[in-house]
C-alpha cells in the first residue's frame, strides 16, 4: 500500500491517513510518498517512493539503529520550524498568541550530560543508547550528540561496568561534564562491599573522574565537580538538574536577563543549584526557592565563596504543595520561574493574584507552559514574547523562555 505523510507528530513520527485512521511511521517527513504492508495503524517495512526535499543524510553513523536521536534525517531549518510549530500549537490550544523569536539551536557534540545504558558482557562491557522502542543497547563510538569530554569518558565507564556490573542486569550511567572531570552516577550495579568500593575508587582516581556515586553512596570524590554559574562556582549534588548544553543555558539566561530588565529585587522559583539566581545576583538581591535541600545548600555555598555579589537568600520549599502566596511577593520587582515538565500550576495560580510586574518563565514542556501562561494572561498579564531554545538537538524536546508583564 502507498501512503503520503501528511504531518509530524510531537514525537517526530510521520503521520499518514490510512483507510481506518492515522498511520504512524517513524523516520518519515511530510510530503513523502511511502509504501509497505499496512497492519492496523502501522506500516511494516516502509520504503520511501518519493523523498522530501527536507530529507538529508544523517550526520551520525549510528542514526539508523540508535534511539538517542529522532530527527537526523531532516535539515536543520525543517526541525527548527517544526519545533516552533509545536510551541505555536500549544499556545493556540489555550487561545494564546505570542511573538516567537527565531529558535536557538545547540551545535552538534554539545550535550554535557547524558544517561547511557550499559551491561557487562563476556568480553567486557556494552555501553550506549537503546534502540528505539527496544531494550537493545546500541554502542555509539562516533556519537554526534555528546560533548567530546563525555565521549572521552567511555573507557572509564567501561571499567566501572566490568568492575561492578553483571551480565543479567542493566546499569544506568548518568555522566555530567564538570570543570574537574566527569561526574558519574551509577544505578543498577552490584551491591557495594569493601572490595568493590576499593576497586571503584581506584578506577575513579586512575580515569580522572571528579566524583563517582554508586546508587545512593558517593564512593569517590577526587575533585569537587564544579559548574560555573556567572561568577560563582557550584558543586551540585549527585544527579542534580543541569541544563543539557552550555549553549542552551546561555540562551535561556540571556532571555531571562532581557525579560527582567533592571529589576533589583528578584524571586527565583525552582531555582535548582543557581543556574539563574547566581548570575542575576550580579545585579539584584535574590530570594531563591527550591524543593531540594542539597541543591539549596550548593547554591548558598557557591554564593558565599564569591565576593561582590548582591544578597542571595535560600529557602527549601515544596512549591507544588506550598507555593509562595501573593503577599510573599510584596516588593518583588521580577520573578524567574523554571519548573519541571509538570509545570507550576499551583504556583502560577498564586502568582496570578500577585502584583509582580514582570515574570520570566522558563519551560521544558510547551503544553504545561501554555496552560500556566493562560492563567497569567487571564489575570491581566501580557505575554510579550517567547524565545524557543533547542538544546536537545535531533530530539522531540523543546525548551523556551518567555516574558510576562502586568
């Protein structure tokens, strides 16, 4: 059967209209004519009859087998327009419109954090990303997504898997680039005993890991795993959130700084370890609020070790269960809010009742962003602009920053 791809879904699948409803075909682009055997809503062994002019040769040798990237078969301009369309569609679903600025896309080989799958083998270790929709691990020695420093850490990760992995269970290796070397968190490994602790510590020292966490225990700390936020150096706790690329973080920070203007008293909600709070403390007093006490402690320590910054106060608080109330924003000139994918429904509701003149909202989920934006707009805020940032290159993920004002 021949079908024509009509559009892309939010996960990057091509969607064609079949005789009994939508047919989802991974790896296809709008306008492409394809053929294959139709089975329900799936086209088996699809072949491209007429390719799209937006189709290109994937830059990575692993693109066909690895599930780490979804959109390497499309030119950058097409992917940018597609992601802008996702944001525009999410806003339209809430009856909103906004000026969407040109997308900022992180370059290849810029991802500074990733979680790899691993398994011990008879001859060593298998490390990589899962194939799409499968538990099969695909090695990625020529990965075009990860920063070269993460690629250079692969031999160290292999040594860890050989020392503490098994052939029957899969490990997750979360690795983050830091100023002092890779920061690694391993889950799914063998239980720790004295012999394994010593072996892992030796690997961390010999391979230049800054910190190694095995399950919930830090087993080696060769050097503090520092990140730079503005003038401050911060050592986030193991597994703490960090923007995926330095370029993406810089784009989001620039948008936030533009949004808040010359505000001198700022509240930073879901502040993490200080991604926005610490650079903004160069111009303003900051009250940083975050539910994770360890991240708040790291932010506070980073601020105290730098001279010349404005005052930063830290509050550990679950903003989902106990959002800041309107009276707690008295005198605040701007709010920065960067919630997780679930958005900030409760906190947005109290912000909408406040007198805060400017809100800079950062989001990694256009759908929950649009939901929360609609609450603010209904309460009298104006959505001035949206800056879309693509730091998860070749994926379906979209991030953004936006400015609201009374």
